[in-house]
C-alpha cells in the first residue's frame, strides 16, 4: 500500500487488519509510525508482527482501539517528540517511546554517527573544527527545536519544510545565526509580522531552562545540519552525495542491534515481553 493511500485510512481499518492477521499469526504485533521506522525496527523486532501506520497519531489511535477491545499481544513504538518536555507523555503499559526526541536522534546518539563520519567526513576538517561533532550538531539543532516548540505552543503554524541551512549556518563552524534562522522560517511561513527579537527572546528563555538537548532537537534537523557540514565544515562531499535522505539511510545501515540493547526502550520492551509472554525482540 502506498503512502498516498494510507493517509485516507482510519485507525479502525488498521485495527481490523490486526484482528484478521491474528487468525494466522499468534505472535506480538508491533505498531510503528511509518516506513522509515519499519526499515529500522525490522532489525530489532520480529518482522512478521510489524504494523506500519501512517503517522504517530494514527499508531496511538490504533493501539487505543485494540486496548479498548482487550486485544492481547500488541504494542506501539513511537517517537517521543516534545511530549516528555511538555508533560503530555501518555502513560500506557504497551505504548513505548524512543529514549530521545525521535528515531533519528537515537541513531545520531549511537556509534553509527562515527561510522558515517568516518566514511564521509574529513578527519582533518573535523579536527580543525575543534569541537565534538555531536555537540556541534546539538548546539545548532536546539535553536531549531525551540523555534518549533514555540510554534506549537503559540500556534504560529510556522513551516520548517524546505528551509536552507546555508541561510543561517556558518559553513566553516556550523554555528547557527538565530535571527537569520527566524527570518528563514518566517519567509517560508509567510509570517512577516512576527518580530525577530521577540521570538529570539523566547528561544533564550527556553535555553535558560537547561532541557536535555536530545529531547529538544529533532533528528531530521540534526541530519540536515550534518548534510550541510559534510560539504564544508566537516567534509568535502558534493551536496548531492550527502542528502538528508541518503544520510538517514546510511545511519540506519551503520546502526547495530547491539547499540539498541543499551537503550531504555530496549529494556522497556524486554520487560513487557517477559510480563506478557509475547516475544517482541529478536534474540
């Protein structure tokens, strides 16, 4: 089924599909957000039980329907996003969240990042940068993450799709210019009335709260910063060779199941399968 078709299907459709599959499959069902999650989690959990929803809200809605019907042997794994920071993280026994903001931050936290940088980056340039690459990505990504949080909180409906890193990142240091970032997002969103200094003040107020940066930053933004960096500050690649999509794929391929065994998500899933006598994790 294509993504375009999926978006027209409601959670009841997926729930019915799971019920029908139970007739021939007696293992645990694992509901995930989308196709990229399928590519990652198929390394970790039993593939036969994976159910691919169209997004996070859909995954949770499917689980809610099945839980209401007391359907046994089903879990959902979704991105945490800002839910923990905003104190809106649902407490459901069979609903599990990534340790950090999302799947991509989980990948970047792991040694998969060093593998990709070793293949695509320049050791000389990384040394010249003088700072840990992971820390550099987080520093820049936090401003984007907080701007998104402000947009959600104040219902600004800001658009981040298609923003160009070159318009707000220094190509030699990957230091982010917040005013230029705000301008870029405002232009993409057609929101000229928003005042740059007011928004920057809000970002700084958030920063003073010292949140865990791995919860604030979206992995997609970190990969976008990394993509830009690999053409200038930390590498000498052509931009077409280090697109966000190709880097996310490279990070997934570089990720080893042994890395996942060190996460809280792994421990939570392991505990659930022991308590419920349904195997989820590949042995």
